[in-house]
């Protein structure tokens, strides 16, 4: 497969270099040559869409300091309990381990340092569109609707607002530079069938143990499962462990056959997550890992925290 066709998707922006989902991380992702930039979407108390990975605020902001009494009984601070105005008062920092001050990825941007804010979906898209205009290069968006069933249980239809905001900013057609992604198969079906969206859709694939949604991912991963969802979505987003396994000798990787089954069903495959500081077992270097998935498994795109390194791995690949 031609490397030029391998989509480099900046996972939460250039999150290997700047705190995830900040506008700074998105601007840097654009500058580094990413083809698409990812947005995770969560709703505030006053029904605004903000770009944030978790439905919680506590691992990536100083919310516990600014609003010490606003957690729920489980001790977590929920985005849904704060207005946009309140959320704008928070400082974003490099992701920390739960309940402490230790960074999840210690060799990245120092945690607790810098002046970063949470952005709305509209703010982020306007930034990307502005950079597209200024650079003459069309970088696409890759929004993910987070936990639609949970948002519904909180009294809010996050999908309707997402489609409305996207439509207002020019993303309505199949050929528009956007992939819309969700872990919840029922919601993808609804988006395609009931709401009639023409946008390219991607079904994310988790493990059933992660409790991401009611979707049965074991069933989804089978050949017949993939054939069935190809009637609804354009592609799938599996995690790396679903595509490969260590070979019998424990010294290298072998394919699980997933990519071939998905391609046979007519689905694109955009796996997550390629991290230079967290290699999948069996790989010596990031470049080797990227090339193996592209050259050997023929994935169509990849989510990475390090878009520049992924692009360089493929550009230097003269095989
Ligand atoms: Ca995501």
C-alpha cells in the first residue's frame, strides 16, 4: 500500500509534546504535518461541547483546587456538573495518574506547568480551519462522541448537538474532511439510519471488559460481525492488541487476521495508539512498529501521539 495513503491522525493532538486536547497541542499537530486531528467530546452542564478525553476533569486539570467541593460521591469531578464558564477557569496540565501528581508519561511536557485551557469543539474547529486557510493544506477533523448512553442518562443527547455543531461549521457531506467515531455501535447505527448522516463513520473497538458501552466487541471482531457493521460504518478503530500477537517464540509479532477480515468486509482500519514512549511488545523502535503495521498489516491510518515521528518513519521507508 502506498505510504501517501496512510492517514496520520494526531491522537488528542500532538499529545506526545503538549498537554492532550489543548489548542496548543492541536496547532502543533497541524504544523507537524498530521492529516487528521482528533477531538474527544463531552458535554458541560449548560450543554456545550468541550474537547476532553474523560467525562471527568480530575486527571488533566486543577479542578480539585478551584472547586474542592464539587465532586460526586465517587470522588470524581464530572464535566457534566460544571458550566462552560466554570470550566474555562481551570488550568489544563499533562495527564496525571489517578489521585496523585505523577505524570502518566513522565518524559513528556512537565505536568503542572504552563497556561492551558479546555476548548470547545467550535473553538478547536475554527483553529484548524484557520490554519488550513493560512497554510493552504486541508487537515481534517476526527471527532469522537464520548459515552452517548451515559450522556443520555444525564438527560442530554450529545449526538444531536455534535451533528448540529459540525453541520454549522461545514461538515455534512461524505467527502468532507472528517471521520466521526464512536465506541457505541447502537449510536453509530442511529447516526447513519435514524439521523441520516452522510459523514464517514468509524466504529471504535474496545474489549468488553473496558465497559465502554453495551456493544459486544467480541462479536464485532468476528468476520461476520465486521461484515455486518460494514453496512453502517466506513471503517473501524481497533486497538493495537487486536491486530497482532506475539509469535510462538515470544520474539516477534504475528497478525491476528483482523485487518484482512476488515478489508474483506470493505472497512478501513485506523488502529490506536502509536506511542514512541510506550511501544507494543515485540518492537525495538517506534519506526519499526509503524512500518510493520503499514507495510505488513496494511492498516489505512493510525492514531499517534507523535505524528512527526510516524510521518518520518514512513518517509524514510525505502523498502
Ligand atoms: Ca478518542
